[in-house]
């Protein structure tokens, strides 16, 4: 995970994150808003702060496989 290299505060704007993952800024904003509502991240001017790395990791892995 990127936070392992940079820590829990990532110096990226929503636009930069959208470009990194190949989506639109609007989609990145929607997804980040959902993560904020769930208490997983917080964002401040040009930075994303990871509040719950474990929840973020679990989400990134997708649903459990049976």
C-alpha cells in the first residue's frame, strides 16, 4: 500500500488520484466522499489522510472468495 512508503498523510489532490487510477475527477470525488462518510479517510487541501488503514486495505481486496 502507498501509505507504507508515505505514511498516513498522502500529498495528492483528488485530480491527481483520479489520474493515477485512470478515472474522472468526479468519480474520484464520489468514491472519496463515500470513504469519508465511512470514517476511512479525511481530506484537506491537497492531502488525503488515512484514518483507518485496515478498513481501506480490506476494501481494496474486494469481497472474500469462497
